[in-house]
């Protein structure tokens, strides 16, 4: 760290100044804390609206009491409105594609016989997963509905079939959303979106504000070097990012019941790296923009592809190649893989090391641009 | 031999097509207070910025405190206090926080003590918790002076430090400047006030980017070759319009109830006013610095226009 030898006190000076200014700007500070909460509430409202009575087709290849009881229990759950019969796989696909049906429940031939023999037969639920907020809850209930129905059906000598793990295997086949983006995916993704939006905006004002308030000449006349100013200016916002992370993670855990499988420290390391990437990018914007308005526009210009091409909105692999290339450049893409990997799949740092590398490269490239672009003179 | 603190030669600065500073030389010895005079837009601020390294000159070279202005601006910044034109400290920090920030950036030892002393000395102690943005003009200027002298610089560059400040505060300010210069500090200060120029050891005058004259106030007045007559009496107010434009009359201005009439060509001037002898009481006087300054600037404007 030779370039920073002896820089400590000056970095601290700028950090303290920035922290005081951040604290005094109550409105901005409040916004930064309220935005994640509002986004979570909006999103939570959408998924907690608990959509029921979704149009459902059944495709049963046999008609036994057990099958009828199963179908009835789907209807009784309130989530599935069985309003039509499907004539076969092609008919099922058509109904899903035209949004005539949100689900097709398919019970294959020989189901009852295999159930009685205790062979754990499969039944299939094809789902239109393009609107995960709508379909995910119904999907989540499917196994429970089946288990519950069979606990009534399988009585007497058959009750031994009620063993764990369930007498019937419910296979969910989400269509139009092969990666199965559900609320579980979206809540961790929301963390990335919130951090991108707020942190890039706030640091993109870092230098433009000094410029517009007439402090730039004074700052330049002092013996503070570009890297010192950069570090001092983004450091206080680490704390802001950490607070936002805490809010979202607590909500994810206790409101949305998002599972948390992987090691916490890997997640936190990912969050930290991602926060630094966003702060560096914002600072770079602020060295390029001439006014706060320009800084704002640059942020939005960056924000849009981040939302659309990172895999937050649309499944990454479903995008055309050019979009995937752009997506690979965005920090949010890599962060989503880290956070989804750790929270949902329980992967360790070894499996996602490449995503960390991508973020580090991003930080170095962007940081270098910032240092090169930083105004050392008033020219 | 006296130590030379500012030694710059042939400084040129262009913004696009416009040459804003055109070959300025300044050679300033240690411990003096110099005034830097010139009309609006004449290039004073630009020159100061080139001396501190905040702007890169298009041509010219020189040293400030023994450091090259082109290559060693970091060293110059550490040993110089530069007070910008207009308040440029942080309005959303308190007085104390501003000083504290400066003390930290310059890595001053005994920071707390240094800041306390500065607050006391400039009478800012009671206002240390006030936001800088809410200070009145005079107090802002005191804060700025406290801040730019906090690290005990060897050179002070002050850009119109007393603009919009009341007379008492200006006098206090200048007392402080002279006290500082007594300790060996060198001070270059731009101003539009003639009384402030008269408090300087020397003045440097610039017009449209060109140095016009330099010296102590008496020399500048003497070398201007200006002759000034003062007219007093009841009819002087009616005299002014008729005098303006007469051959030899370069400059007509009221000073209280008297009228000052100046010109370089003393014979022509005498002839011009002879026809108004009976309208007022005439008296030849030493031109004031203001008469001289305005005459110099007017002449420079004409000369420069003829050159280009
Ligand atoms: N960054 C810049 N870009 C373009 N023109 C500039 C720039 N800075 C200054 N100028 C122009 O250069 C000229 C000299 O400006 P400067 O600020 O040095 O004058 P000054 O003598 O300090 O004037 P004042 O007494 O009004 O402060 C002005 O006409 C100004 O418009
Ligand atoms: Mg100026």
C-alpha cells in the first residue's frame, strides 16, 4: 500500500467531514433508509396479497377416487380454481401459453396403483412462472395440499403409506421462467437493487457537490491527494450500505421467510465487495459529471441495464448473447449470483470465487478511471 | 540578500481563444505586503491560481517559496494559505468543524490547541458551534482567514478578502495582516479598495492581463505623470459635463463637493481649464491613488486596443 503511505490522517479528515455533512443532510439520510423499507413493503405487498383462485386445468389419465379426492383438495385449498380439463400435453402448453390457465395439474396413468404399492408416484404441476409473485405461493402449497389430502385418503391398512417423505412426489415444472425466480430469489435480489440505486446516486454527488457549492477550489488548494479524497468520501457510505443490508436481511428472514443456507460471512464479504464497487462507480461518475443533474442522469443510465440485464428481472440465461455480455459487466449480476448462491443454494466461497474476482476487477478499473479523471487543477 | 518568495516570469493563460493573462512577471521578497490591483476580469484571480498551481499556465515559469510552480504544486500548497475570492469553506460544517478539518488535512500536531487558539485570536470562540453558512460576511471572512493561516503558511494569497465587509472589520483585518507580515509572512492581496492599496508596501497593477505598473503608492502616483486640479465652489456640478471631452482632460470625478480634473499633458490641461477659471476656485493638487489608477487603466485600455 505504498501509494497510501502517510495518507491516514488526511483520509480521516475527509471521512469525518463527509460523515458530518451526511448526518446534517437529514432528508437525504432519511431517504436512504426509507427507500429499502418502502421497496420491501411494496414488494411484500405484492407477494403477500396471497393471490388465490388461479385458473387451473387438470389432465388426469385415470379417474379413481384417490385422484378425484386429490383434485378436490386442490380446489378446497382456495389457491387453485379448477375450471377446465386439458386434453393432453399440447393442450396443456397452449393453455399455459395463452394464460388461459396458470397451472396444469397432471396425474399420470397408473398413479393410484403405484400409490397403493407405496412406490411414491409422481404427479406434475406445470406452472406459468412468468409472474412469480402470483404463482409462487400456490406452488409452495402444493406438496402440503397433497400430503394433507392423502392423510385422509390413506386410511386403515394403507396408512403405512403415509410415511416420510410423503407418499406422492409433487414435481413442479415452472414454465417461462426456467431458473424459477420466486420471491426467494427476488428478496435477495432486491438487496442488490437497493444498494445499487442508493449508493451510486449518493456518491455520484460527492465531487459535483463540492463543485456546485464552490468548495472545489478550496479543496484543491489543500494538500489532499485524489485517492485520499476518494477513500475518505466513500467510506462513510459503507455504514449506510451496511444498515440497508441489515434491514433487508432481517426482513428477508422474518417477513418473507427466505431460507438462509450458506455461511453468513461469505454473504457479508459479498455485500461488502459489492458496496465498494457501487461506491467507487458513483465516485467515478462524480468526477466526470459537471453538475449534480448530470450525475443523476448517469446514475439512471447505469441503473436501467442493472435492473434489466443482471438477472434480477429476467432469467439471465434466457437473454440473448449480447445482453448477457453487457450483464457480465454489471456488478449487480455477480452480486446476484453470490447472494442467491449463498442464501438459497448454500454454496461456499470456493464455488463463487469467480464472482468475487469480477467485482474486484470492476472496482480496480472504475477506481483507476476515477483517479485519472479527478481534477487536480481548475483547468 | 532578501529572500524572494514569489518569482514568476512570463505567465500566460488562455481560455480557448482568449488570452486572460499575458506575460505577467512578479518578483516578491519575503515579509512584504503587496496589493494586486486591476479592474474586473483583468486576470488577478487567474494569476493567483497559477502561482498556487491550481491552473497550469500556457507559458511562463517560475518558483513560489523555492518550489517550481509547474511541477511542485504539492509543496507549494503545504506552505501557502490561499483565500479564494468568495467564501469557499463548508457552510454545512460549524466554524470549529471547518477549522478542525483544515487542521487534520495539514496534519497539524496539537490539533485541538491550535484550533482553540485560532478561535480565540480571531474572536470566533463564541461562534464555534455556529454553521459557517449562517455567519455574516465579516465573520465568514474571519473564519476564512483563521483557516488559511492555521497551518502557519509562509505565504498568504488573499483574493479580494474584504469584499462586502464593514469598515471596522476591514480595519481589524488589515491590522491582522500587518501583524502577520511582522512575523515574516509574505502577503499578496487583491483588492478594489484604494485605501487598502495604500496600506501595502507595494502595488502591482494589471489591466486585461498585462502588468501596467508596479511600485510603492507614492512612486506609482509620481511616475504616472498625471496632473490634477481640484475645483471647488458653487458651480462645480454644472462644470463637469462641459469639461469632459475637452482636449487634455482625461478624467473628471467628484470628490465630495470638489471636482478632480486630471490629464497627462499638463499644458493642454491648463489650457482646457483656463476658460472655466471664473466658474470655480481652482487648485493644483497631488493626484490621489484613485485618480492615478483610473487614469492608468483608461490609458492601458487605449494602448492595448491600439496594439491589437
Ligand atoms: N475557467 C475559465 N474559463 C474561461 N474563462 C475564464 C475562466 N476563468 C476566468 N476566465 C475569464 O478570465 C478573465 C479573467 O478572470 P479573473 O477571474 O482572473 O479576473 P479578476 O481580475 O480576478 O476579476 P475580478 O476582479 O472580477 O475578480 C475573465 O474575463 C474571466 O471571464
Ligand atoms: Mg478575481
